[in-house]
């Protein structure tokens, strides 16, 4: 059994929402404490952590959609 989040991330990349739930559950608190130590404000830290997970979701959606369309480009 992998305890480093790799299996959760693979599941997430394959479209399993439970993989994302596991990632957030396993890493949110540690990330929040780490970011709070840097910014010194728990409310700002929460926003940063939320933005980080949002970017993870957006990048996965873009990755799942494949490369951008090449419509209109010359060969």
C-alpha cells in the first residue's frame, strides 16, 4: 500500500473524485500549517491552500481534455 499519496493522485487523474477527496484529507492540514508559518495569517493561509487545490483540479481538467486544438494552424 502506498502511503505517499501516489495512488490517490493516480485515481484522481483517472477521473475518480474520491482520489481528490483523499488528497485533500491527507494534505490539507499540513499544507495549512506550512503556509501559515510563511504568511503568518491563518485566513490568508487558508485561501492559499484552497487556491492550490483549485489549481490542481483545473490542471487535471486541462490534462484530461488533451492538448489544445490546432484549428486554423498551418501544417
